[in-house]
């Protein structure tokens, strides 16, 4: 069976985001920047699409078929679009950032997206039950077959440092005492925040921007 990588597929479409959206019969039209929504306002929609994307991804990896990739791309695009809408970011930029990331990075991001709204729990990394910050990143990257240390500082030290403007969706974002996952655009991240909060799509705190470091767990 012929293997169709995402980049081969995109080249066949002329690498046009609009063409990808048309080919996968994406329900709804992506748009430019919109107003930011309340925290986790789209959690139900995001987790639904992310679950479908994860399922479709696993089918595609098994089959290596174009049709299965198209189905996976449809749900990945839908998840990215909703994540951008949650933050008021440009949807096309988010869609492209996720498409440009490696398959391992995509799978890790989508794993994290399936857990939006799950409560923060100290020293926890349990699907649909609770995560602390490093528990979420460990869970997400384990879905791509990558084992991370459970301590946030150790995670970033083991990763290959990358410049902010070269960071991919799925890369780690760290400031002392906290680790997040980058969503590939601007200051967008997904993280398990702190006690009393949940796994959330968020932006890097303005007070922390100058202190964060980015790292690729698989380079």
C-alpha cells in the first residue's frame, strides 16, 4: 500500500490551506482573528473534534492510506480552528501551524486537546480525571510514544532548545515551576493551570513571556 505523508498530500494540493479545507469537506469556514472567548467556552466542541482526530490519526497510521489521511486532516483542522476561535486567534494561522508540525507533534497536541476541561490535580496524570502541568505534557507526548520525565524542569532540560520563532505546535513551553504545550501561534498554549482550574487553552502570561523557554522533546 502506498504511504501518503501529510507533506506529500499538501504538495499534491499545492500546499494551499484553502484547498485542504475544500478537499476534506470541512464543515464551516475558517476565518481571521475573532474576539477571545471565555475560558474553555468551546471545551465540549474541542474535545469532541480532538477525540475524532485521534481516532482518525490512529486509523491513518495503521492504513497509510490517502482517504484515511483526509479524514484525519478534517478533524485536525476542525480542532485547530476551534482552538484559534477560543483565543481569538487567526484560524488559518493555527490550522497551518498544526499541519506544518511533525506527525508526532500533531498527535501530542491532539492528545492534550482531548483533555480540555479536565481538573487540575497535583501529582496526577490520569486521562479524563486529572493532571498537573507536567502530568499533561507527559500524557500528551506518551500518546506519540515519547516518555517524558514527570518533573517540569527535567522535561525542558531534556528537550532540545528551540527559538520561539522556530517552535512547533506540540513543543514544550517552560518557565520556572510550570510547563505547557505550545500551539504554534503567538502566545497560544494548552496547559493544566493550577489548583481550582482545569486543562485550558490559554496564552502565556504577559509577566512570564520574557522568562519562558521552548523545547522540542524529540529532537
